[in-house]
C-alpha cells in the first residue's frame, strides 16, 4: 500500500514537472522580437489603417498575414485557408429621401430631407398624400389593431413629459416601445423627438449615427420590420397646423393620461424613404490547436482580437492603430504559437479568432456568433484582447474615473468578466498573481461589457473575459503608433493568456453558474 502510494506520488510529481516544463518551454515562444516584427508590419502605413475600402486592401493583407502565420506555426484550419467569409453590407440613406406635409389643397407646408431611417426599409418606401394618426407617446392603451396605419409617436412617456424631464433619448426604452407597437402591425411608425429639447440636441446626436453610412452583417433570413423614421417636432407641429401645437397636444395627453389617438385632419404626408445597400466581403481568420482528450477536445477556449482599424483620415493621415488593436492581434499570434508548440496539447481545444471590422460595429464577431465554426454552447471561455500595449503616461493619458490607481502601473490590467462562469475570474486572479499582474476590475460592466467583440459572445451566454491596458491620449487618433507601444506589457498579457488558457483547457469538468451550458 505504502509503496503503491509512493509510486503514484512519483508519477504525479513527474507529470506535474513535465507539464510545468512544457508550459515554460511554450512560454518562451512568446517573445518580444516576434511581437515587434509582427506589429511593425501590421501597424505600417502601407496597410492604410486596416479598414474596408481603402485603395490598398490593408485589411485583406492583414488577414493574409495572419493566415500565413497560422499555417506556419501549425494551427489546424476548419475552413478554407483559415478564412471565414463574412457577409456584410454598407447601408446609406439615399439623397432622394424626403418627407412632406401637405394641406387639403395639396399645398406644401413642410418638407425635409433630414428625417432618419431607423429600421424596416429594405426596398424604397414611397407614400403619396397618406393619412396619418397621432398616437401620443405610443403607449399600450392604443387600439389593438393598427394594420395599415401610419402613426406618429413622441419620444419618452407621459410621466417624464409632465415633469419636464423628457430630454434624454432612452434608446432602449424607445426600441422596446417600437417592438410592442410593431405587434399591432402599423404600416409605419414616425417617432418624433421631444419638443422639450429646444435645440434638437437629441435628434442631431441620433442623426450623427443614423444619418450616415452604417454597416451591418447580412442576415440569412432578414426579419421584416415595421419601417420606423425619426423626425423633429417641427414636422409634428405642421400636422397640427402650426408652431408649438405638438407640445400643446402632448401636454394634454400627459395631463389627461390618455393614449392621444387621433386622426390628423386637413394634412397628409408624402414620403420617399430609401436605403442604398452595397454588399461587402471581408473575413475572420480562425485557427485551432486541437485538444488531446477524446471527449473534452469538443469543448473550446477561444482567444480573439479584432485586426481592423480606422483607415485613412480626411487629411490623408493613416490611422495605424498600433495599440488598437495591433497589440491584441499580435499577442494572440504569439499565444497561438505557444500552444501549437506544446508536445502534449491541453485537453480542450484552443481556438484563435482574429475578427474583422470591429470598429464599424462588431461585424466579424457578430457574424461568427451567428455562424459559429465551433459550437458556442461548447465554448467554455471567450477571451478578448483589445488594446493591450500601453502603459499609462502622465500627464497625457486618462484613466477611467473609477480606477485611478491600479491600471496606471506597469502591473495593472483591466480585466472584465461576465457572470456565466464565475470560476473564470478566480482562475484569472490566480494567474495574474503568478505573473505579478494586478487585475483592475473597476470598469462599470453595464458599459464595458458592450465595448468590444466579447459583447457578441456575452449576448449568446458564453463566459467572457476582456483584457485591456486602457484608453490613452492617442485612442482613435493618428498618434496610436508603434513607438508608443510597450512590448514588455504585451508579453505579460500574452503570457497571462497562455497560462489561463492552459489551466481552463485542462480542467476536468466545467459547470457554469449562469445561463449558458457548456
Ligand atoms: Zn479596438
């Protein structure tokens, strides 16, 4: 008995030593010379800021560079040439768009091209002299069936309006309102921003986004949505015959606590709403180190980083994005090399995912999460790196007001996790400790869980972890250059990724606390 125990002990010790030796060997693959070489290329002017549509296709060249690296270090490919083709489109409001209000004699009382299309215009929508209904704040007391009707609703609700506190455009609340109203099948919803916002600040802010070119992933089966336009109170005033009338109407609705349902008399609307759509192609780059356990290899640890950036500015300056997100891109390249070099691979598979077009709306990660190459319910962790190459510089840089201390140091690192699998954060803390890194978890989750590609995985219930060395004075500026990168810091983050990934990939069983299943 004693002997057997000893033999087992020796065996276990050997395994541990072997594994520790293996990890150490692998870590030596993550080296500063390589990080520098990769980032020098990726953040060079020649790539024209790694954005779709530049004269030289720097985005595509970067994808090729990553795929070549994946092949060279021996990652396996599930897709052709390590590429996942991402189908997306650019959406631009047509310059022919307008909305017009006419009186019964057909005389124009209002005409504007500055309405915004929020949703639902797949094909051009043209309406001539159509009847409209006012529908208060669009609340639930409206008629059950609105089929075929064009309805005009106001931003906000009766309560905040009455209190004179209706200024803030609560996007989530408005979307919820639109969704509820859509079930009543109106022909169109026109949402009018609040007359309490005298300078139309809210409207202009929205216009900055919806009024210009947008990008989106092409859906396989696009859902038909009710067309929704945003307009200013000037439009609604004209429906009621003059300046200030809409505010008066809303006051009545709020005071009487009624739906405000009312057919507009003596006025019709004429509309041309059209969105110009251009199909675009770009790609994610994906490689894998297959796990060594016959069962657990069907579970995945994903490391990801977006490889795109902002392109060229109006003045011709190139946004090289050395930190955003050249740093994360090259860190993952080296982490991949470390895993690929292991003679005994971890039990679970490790996926390396370089996603495209994060800067224009998380396009690559959205597409991957809609069309996962490896099942998301078998993905035990998605670790995202976005800006991991800088160290706080006083007095130029800013840190988030919640975290004035930790992340300022060379040892500090913003880490953010969700609540799906709590042990992930514990493992992170332990690995950070081993490396002398101080995790800074002070970023408010409500905002920062949405801040980068990890959000798309979070939405699907995958445990996520996001690493960042923080915003800085050169964030989204041309000054985000190679010479400001701290390569020792990138190496520390890459080392952390390796150690954490190795541990997670070798755990016996993983049980989630939150919604997602493994
Ligand atoms: Zn970024």
